[in-house]
């Protein structure tokens, strides 16, 4: 009887919350459809080198 009472006490909003979590997890597993890229023009060569190193680091991780 206790097993049935636990099922009855689960309200619809709890189920909706759990379904939302699964949808969010499935969405997170998919790669982005359109990668967003931007071209940044930088006059200072030192800044360009630093940004390039940051980008390389981020792409490796």
C-alpha cells in the first residue's frame, strides 16, 4: 500500500519538472546547429597574440 500512496502523492508539477530536466539534458547533448563566429579586427599585435592563445586554449578543452 505504501508504494501506491507514494505514486499518488506525486503531483503533475513534479512530473513536468522532471520532464523539463530531461529535455534540457537532451538539448545540452546536441551540438549547436549554427556555430557563431565573429571576425575581430585588432590593431595591436600583442593583443592579437594573447587572444589567439586564449582561443587555442579554449578549443583544446
